C-alpha cells in the first residue's frame, strides 16, 4: 500500500491531502500518554508497533493517500517535530473519539480541527498553489451518535432530530473547508452503526442492531442531500460521497466465510476478557494482558469492538475505489 500505484500522473503526485474527523482516519494525533491507540497490541500488523492508529495496521487515510500517489500526511500533533518536506503531502487533523459536536472524548471536535487548518493557511504554511492541488477527507459523526445514545440511554425516538442538528453543523463545517481553498472534498457516509461489534455483542455477534442501521441510513440520506445542495450552490462537483455503509456490508460478506460459525464476521479480533470492563490493550498493575487476540488478524474484519482491522480497511477501500477517481478528475 505504500507503493505509488503504477500510472499515477505527475499532477497527482503534487496533491495535498487534508484529513478531518475521527478514529477511522486518525493516524496519531492522540497524546501517547493517554491514547489506547499508542498501546500494544495496536499496530502489530503495521508498522509492527503502536503508531497512534486505532487498528492493528493501516486505516482509511493510508489507503486513500496511497491511491492519490502520496505518502500518508503527517498528523497535526507532529507538525513541529518533522522537516518542512514532511508537510508537503498535507496534514491530518483527525482525532479518534471526536465528532461534529462535542463527544465523550475530550479532544478537538471538527470545528476546532478546521480552526487548526485555518491557522496554518493564515500562517502561509500552505499557500494558494498547495491548496489548488488539494483534496479533503472527512470521516465523522459515529461518535456523535455514540455520545447521544450514552447520554439518552438508548432513546431512539429523537434520533432523527439529533441527526438534523448534526447535519446543520456539518454543512457549515464542510463549506468552511471549501472556503479555505480545498478543491475536492470526500465525505464518508456513516457505517452501519448496528453492525459495530460493541452493538452486535449482545447477540453473540450473530446480528446487527437494525434500529441503529436505520439511523445510519437516515443520516446518509440527509448527508447526500446536503452535499448535493452544496454542489448545486455554485454548480460544482467539489463534494463527493464515500459510501462506508455499503462498503462495510460488501467487505463483511467477504470475511464471513472465515468467521466463526454464526458470528457473521462481526466478532472482533482483539477484545477485553470481560466485556465492558476490559478492552483491547487493557493490562493489570503487573502488566499482564486482560485481553485476547485472534490467531490471524487478516481473517477478521474488525480489529476491536469499534474499528476495522487493516484487512478490513483494505477491503472497504476496494469497494470505494470507483468513487475515488472523482477526486482526481
């Protein structure tokens, strides 16, 4: 995946990728002292040790950067600790656990992430020429819903109203990124929330929670409409959607053949020994592991109770490829 695809054009290799959102695209913005993504066994597949990614290896950002023919953009957190040449692929402002609005994770939400980007544009870290060859990637909102459900004890009655609230702010945010000069922006539709292992655990990973999947569908309909409206505003094709909902199902079908009987590929590779008490990466005072890992992460779609494995992301990316060509045409 690090190799640039054959036939990548020269103009592609000058692209800058700017990333906003959550753990599906975060490549290391959490502080090492507090982020689970910096603890073993995260990163065991790539790069072989924890790298701040919420997976055993690469995440969506890595695959999209490779597709664009560039290296994965540097995480915002490391911007002052690398050579200037490391900034030429763009920058990743995404923080795992965050949302469009404030979430249970005390990290910069999407508005603040865009503030960081705006500051760099104002400081001329990225000039007009950089922005003229730029692409944006946005993956956000799953944690907004997780926070809503945690605070409203799984009350789904007003979920539609909450979706509208998210959408109002999301529309402001993505229009603002365009206003700062990013030329093409890919926005992910939300994954089938009811199929996340955390939700599927109650059925021993044999079923997705359909009510939550309906919530995802409603979110995606509204988001698709919002992006159409934004494009129509100035008769452009700046915004494209990446359909994570369908891509998850398409990828899950491939993994189900290797999954334990009845688990539909929803069982995570890495999980705490006691659900709800311990998590992937949990250890006791003496450092003994309070989690288990499957024999072969390559056969699991999900790495932990929330996130796809590297192979899961690779499979998702394969389903998204046909949409991605719009970013470079």
